[in-house]
C-alpha cells in the first residue's frame, strides 16, 4: 500500500481536532506555490531574525510572525502565531508556510517536529550573543533565502555603523556602574548579571555592570542590590509598564539606598531594540550610551 505523504497525513489527523475545513485549501495553496516557484511563504519567529529578513528585502515573503517581531511597524499587520516558546502546529500550518525560520528558543520542540513531519522545512537559528554573531546570522539567512548579495551588502553596512559606534572617541571617559532590571512578568523582577544580552550591551555602551559577579538573571535581592551600588538603572519600556511606572521601579526593595535612586538616574529603552541584537544593534548601543551619559550628568539635589 502506498505510504501517505506526511503533510497530508498530518492535515487529516488535524481534522479530528476541528481544523479539517482548512486542510484542503492549505494543501492546495502550498502545492501551487511549489509548482509556480513563487517566493517562499515564510513564518518568521524571533524579532531579530524577522528584522534581518526584512533588511534582506524578504518582507514580501513573510506570511506570519511571532509576538516579538514588531519592527518595522508593517509587520504588525501580519498574522501572529503567538509567543515563540508556546507555538502551536495548527496556527503555523494554517498560514501555508514553505519555510519556518525560528529562533534558538522557539518551541516546544515537539511542535517543531510536528511541523517538520507535515513536510515543512524548519530552520532554527543559533542565538545571537554578539556583533560577530549578528554578522554570521545575516550570512546564514542570506543563504537560506537565496539573497547572498543583499546579505553581503547588509554586513558591510552594519560593519561601517559598528566602527562608528565603537570609535574610541565615542566612548565615555569613565564607566558608570549600571544595573539592568528585568520585569517582564508581574512579581518576577530580575537583575542581569554576566552572560546576558543586557551585560553585553552595557559593555558595548561603555558601562560597567554593577551585578557582573553573578551569572545570568537572578531574582531581585535587597541586600545584593544595595551592595552593588549602581550609579544608573536600566530597564525596558515593557518592564516599567509591568511594574506600573518609573516610581514603582525606584521603590523596589533596597532600591532607595542606591546612588541611582537617590539621583533619579534611570534609562528606559524598548526591549527588542536593546536586547534583540538584530540589525539595529549599532543604533541600540549608541542610544543606550547617549541616554546613560545624559543621566549621569544629574547631580544630587
């Protein structure tokens, strides 16, 4: 007996769960695209990855994105497949993708295997932890999307921007002690130690991580916070919104005893810009540096 195509088998099984009505159209659309050789229908999962795809002139091929893929604003009009770590096979397959490009943290892994079992190529991208990793990811996506010329051009542009940002003349004369506060979920306030994106971008911006003795993100501790004695607090717009407002940030346990709180030195940045490590990384470093320098000019009342 002839074996059933894995994609068709999945769609028939999916019909038992209430999406059978969408299966024929999904299958026919994918087949038509394959025969006509049109640009791949891509589901892009991960804000940095999606930004790179756009910069490689591949936005027209994006069929859907995840919740972190919100820049540029035009992406917000596309179907959204939800949070990267809590994906569903049905939601992604309903978009008739030919390719799913996913960040290293996308999952659950069982869902990604289910999508592959349906005949869809899934390409997970290694984590971008540095500017060097960013250039490598641009090259990888250029190959994946068959846009090597655009990838090379973007690499050259980013390298030029990075050289300007890292010019010794742009570095602050003294390194302020900064502390990054992560508060992206109610009741879960974390401080960023080394081996984090927050630590790396602080270093890129010429700041000293006041919590560098600790690895990773750790739950806020009043004693450790006071001991770290930061001159400057850094948070994301989303984090401040979660806490309620900037005053709530300054009212966290132990915060009032820090130089940063006494002088009201706070820098708030958009999360994906600062921590995404996408093609806006040079802009993010420059923005953080300028904002930090402005805050450090504040003196005690």
